[in-house]
């Protein structure tokens, strides 16, 4: 028969406990990172669909030439075609930049609102603590 000293038995038990706690921690962290990864993938898909929509929008603008403009440009040649195309490209670029700036403004507004809410909470906590401190000082 194998005899195990009590000290060795305690060491083995402690190692098993440490490994069990480590395993639980790794599983919990793995789930947290999994949810973070899934939300990032979802945000990436949304961003890609928005980008595709923005890319399709300028293409629709270029293909949708009004009939009057087409009749006027038909007799003028390539010089007349190049100028509206450049204006359309500039318009597309401006629309894309405007959309990006609007998204940034919305994000900044949300951030400002969140920070204002946190500041209000901190001020409320400060007032509560200050009043408690003043009440404790008074006999």
C-alpha cells in the first residue's frame, strides 16, 4: 500500500483548489471576451452595411441624370460631361464627410450626456456625504 503523508495530501488538495479556481476564472473571462467579440462583430456588420449604403447612394446619384440635363449635354461633348461628373464626385465626398461628422457628433453628444449624468451622481453623493459629516460634527 502507498502511504501519503498529510503534508503531501494538503499540498495536493491546495493545488486542486487553485486549479479549480483558475479554471472557473478562465471560463468567466472567456465568456466576457466572447460577448465582447460578438458585440464587436455585430457593430462591424452594421458599419459595413452603412458603408455599402453610402457607396450605393453616390452610384444612384450618378446614374440618375435628369432628362433635361442629358439632352443639353448630348450636344456639348466630353467637356460638358466632365464638369458635372466632377461636381457629382465633390457632392458625394461632401455627403460622405457630412454623414461621418454627424455620426461623430451623435457619439460626442451621447458621451457628454453620460458624463453629465455621472457628474450629477457624484455631486449628489458628495452632498449626502457632506451632510452626514456635518450632522456627525454637531452634538
